[in-house]
């Protein structure tokens, strides 16, 4: 059974930082492309960033230069380092497996002064 467990969310002020983690199990993480997506209140899912099996990364324009996706295959863990956070980054963040869209329960990020 595929399991993805996100953590690291919280409430921060604008300009602050958070590091999200996603621990994967039930599949071979090191050969799986992974993504972070988010859902803001009242809105649909928005793609944030992807990382390939080989470590290539892509970002949505809205987060480029502020967020960094990475992975630790030895620990079956996906990360999202979020810097210079803005109120519009407020959302529930999910890690997902590219091949089938499996995702975890999400972690809430709230950016507010």
C-alpha cells in the first residue's frame, strides 16, 4: 500500500521559512518521480514543483527562486524548502507520486502577519 506522510507545516509571518517533509512507503521511492501540489482555501489543486528520478527539478513560476524541492532516496523522503513565504502561499501542501497521483493527507501552511 502506497503511503505518503507529510509534515513540517505551520503558521509563519510573511518572509518566513518552512521545510516540508514527506516520508514515502509501500513503493520503490528511488525510481519514482515526485511532486508537491497545494490547495488554497476555496481553490483547486495547484502544481508547485516536481523532481525526477535523476534529480531534475521544475517549479511553478509563482514559487521559482523561493522554493527548493529535494529528495533523500536513502530515507525515502521528499522535501520542500520554502523561503520568503507570502500570504498567497497559504494552502494545504501535498506530496504526490507522479505515476498515479497518490498523495498523502497534506500539511497546512499558513502565512499571515
